């Protein structure tokens, strides 16, 4: 039973991670972010946090599913 719960958590982490990475990319590609990058060259921290957090969740999820 314990192994089954780990796989379910792993699959959930993969799904959440993919959604979080897409959200981070959406923030990165938004019109306000593009304008900010054009003017000051800065990228919103939320974009990096979303993409990095999503990747981390996916990696942990893959480790749990194995």
C-alpha cells in the first residue's frame, strides 16, 4: 500500500510541476513582462520561480514514481 501512495504522490507532483512550469512561462511571456524586459532588461522573479519550481516538482515526482 505504501508504494502505491508514493506513486500517486509522484504523479500528482508531475502534474503540478508541469502546470507550474507553464504558469512561469506564461508570466515570462506576458505583455507586461516583455515591456519590462524591453525597457529595463529585468525579468520577473515569478517567472523564474515558476519554471524552476515546476522543474523541481517534476524531478521529484519522477523519482517517486520509479
